[in-house]
């Protein structure tokens, strides 16, 4: 998937999963105005209860499907270890139906999700959507916003802990956390550090890079996914894109000029940016495509330069440019990847001899200098151990042909589960599971939510 600077090195939490029970459905435009507040009284009563929460502001109220949708901001400490220090406002929404219904805490792991999570539909639940700290409008102002040491898994988990505890005073039913990709990771981290907040977590296609030095899971994936014919054809295209660098780089530079793309603050040169985009091609093909796309892969030795370049642009050639990689774009994700989340440092053996920049494929390469950081594996290792041994009421849904699903969370034996959707990519959903697994999943989630 290409989302400006977000591609193979970034979990595709911004991916729109429109399946009824997987991912999220987009929200329709909603007119402002009052709506039913379920069993909690009038919308004005509920608004008053929200505004009585210290640090909470109701920015606006709209209507979604006959129920009020509150846009909120909540004052959070920049550093939860120093709660009386600098603060910032975190954006969230509350879609309220009734106080006794379950509530789904939905995070995309990036900016504020604008849709409805699949679990919300499944359970006819209330929904709280939250924007991850340091993304979009949930970034501290001034010098605090440039202190990237506070962009951590633990700090975001603490944000969600405080928000959950505050809104539990309004929504009294069961609470379930969910999200896809980086959103699923974020929900898992919340559960690890604050296991008493939520009654269950359902995470979709959530990568688990427990040991950043060991990428054998990713390497094994690319040696086995699809058919050998398809794998060989994709590798040949990727190699040919670098073999023909002299002919194709001017095309890349012309596109960059036409699109207003620059690379000086991050990757540095067009040659580095071109190579980085090529390195992502095969990953992106499987992330958002399927085996049914294999017949479209051209014969790398026979196609013209134009044919090779044009096919690549439509199938995984994602450009990383300054404009989408800084503080206001996907930069905050790459900061997390560089310091805590990890990344797939693939060997690319089939590209030996045609790479100009052998150490480029890592997140610090696409960050401005001020946002770069040093990796520490301790948090991911800790979360991995905890999920395996102590996690309760946790469910993980993965896609068989999704590279992000190559390194998975292993749930514990404490009423926790993992399912892999056959042939699915990064859009894996419950509805794509075969029976009887699909029925089992729905039954388990409803039991956790205390819904019949």
C-alpha cells in the first residue's frame, strides 16, 4: 500500500478495512445537532457529564446514525512520570448509544480514526476513538513537541489509561480495545501496561518484532509466499529496477519535480530515494495485493523501460519524500520504529551487486536529523513475554499472505486466541475466516463483551 511516506517500513494502520467484521468502515458526514443519548438522558445531560471530567472539553456534537458523536480533547501530561509538568491536548471522539452497552476503544495508532471499528458494528457498541500522541493535533506545543523522548509505547499507554478511566465514569458496560496494524499494536501495549483497563483486546494484523536482530520470520515469508513463479517474477522486476537505474532515475526525478517532492531533509538524494522505493516493492505487492495479481507481473527482461516503470508505480513503488516524513506526517511512526518498535532489515540477496546504498533500509533513513533515535529492544521483548504468559482475553487476527503478519504475537493459554485468514493480505478480517473459525471468533468476542 502506498500512503505517501507510509509503506513497508510502516504498519498500514491507515489502511481502510471496509469488511463488516474486520478493519473499520468510514464514517458518513454527520450534520451537527442533538440526537438520542441512549439511557443516559438527553444529549445535553451527557455533555455536561463529559465536561465535568477534569481536563475534558467537548469541542462539538454531531449525529451519526441517530446517536450523538462527541468530538473531545483531553488534557494529558507530556511525561506521565511528571504529571504536574507540561501538558498537551489529545483528540478523541465518543460515539454514544447507551451507558449500559459495551464500549470499543479504537485506535489507528496514527491520527484520529474517522470511521467505525468492526467490533463496534458487531457489538452495537459505543465507540471511543483516540489519536496517538505526537500525531496531527495531539502533539505538544513548543519545545515539548520537539522532545521525541516522550514518544514511547509506555507514554501512549498511559494516555489511553487516563482517557479510559475518565470515560468509564460515563460508559458503564464492558470495554474492548481494538485496532488494525499499528492500531492493533497500540491496543496490545495498552493491555500489557494497564491490564485492568479493558475487558478484552482484539488486534488485527498486529506485527510483533520481539527481537529486532532476528528477521528470519520475514525472510522465511518471502521465500514461501505465493508460488515460486510469482516470487521469482517479482524479484526479477525489483532487481531490474536497479539494473536500469540510469534509465529510470530520470523518470523518477521528473515525477518528483512534477509532484513537488523533495528529499534533502530525510533520504538526502533522489538516488537514495529511488533505491528506497524499489526496496519496498515486493513487500507492498503482498501487503495490499493478492496472489490473483501475480499474472500482472511483467517479464523483467522483455519489457521496455516505460513498461517496467509504469507497472512498478502501480504495484508497490512507494515514494518517501520530505513533505510526508516530518513532524506533521508519518515521521512520528518512524521515530517509534527507530527506537522501540523495530523494523524488518531484509537481506535482499537477489539484489546483490546492484544496490548503491546497502545500509539504507531502516527508519532513521527517512527521518529528519532531529527525529532520529537509537533502538532499544527491551520494551518489545517485555510485551512479547507478557502476552505469551500473562495476557488474558486477547485475540489476534492475521493474514496468511501479509508480510506484516510474518512475525506474530503468540497468545497465552488464558482464554486468548490467534487466527490466520487463508490467503489474506494486510486487510485480513473476521468475515474472511473459514467456518467454523468465524463463528468461534464472534462467539468469543460477544462472550467477552457480555452481549448475547
